């Protein structure tokens, strides 16, 4: 969706275009380069093209959901150490366990709080992911 010099790139994936616009607007404003995808399939292709430093995945998407997209990303060695954060309104213990099982690093609850999102991004962009989990 946007591009800029040497700013860290983030791939956001959500079937809700309004949510992508909210993410893009915020992340551009705080200094990240944002790339958006509206499906898991599109995310896999775009991730290979732009090599993001971090990925934010919506869980509930038609077709390939966020869990399956995360699982497939983790199968690709290029994304083994890229932090993946799941964006979801569902965050039960079962959701957390499923997220960990497919290799997600963290959850961001919808609707997201900008300050909390920024703190999570700073954390995951400054701490290497060991083995993708």
C-alpha cells in the first residue's frame, strides 16, 4: 500500500479494507512502511515480494484464515524469524494455544489500542525471534 526509504516494513493482512486503512494510517504516521493484503493467499505472495520485518494477521478471514496463513509462512525458511502477530477479537485460551501451535508470537486484540500496538511492534522488532516461535 505504501513504500518509503529505509523504514521498517510491516505486512498487514485483513479482509476488512477499513481495518487495513486504519493500520496503514497509524503505522505510516509512526514511521513504518506498510504493505497490505486482503487475504491469506495474497499475503503469502506479497510477503515473498516485500520481505517484511513483521507481519500482522487477522485471524478471521474467508478462505485461508490467519492461523493457516501463519502456519504456511512458518514453513518458509525466509519467515522463520519474522515476528507474526495475530489481530483478533477472539482471544480465549484455546485461541492462544492454537496461535502458538502455528507459530504466532503474539496477539493484538481488536479494536486495537494504538499505544499498545506501538509497544508490541517496538518489542518484536527489537527482539529476534528464535526459531519462529
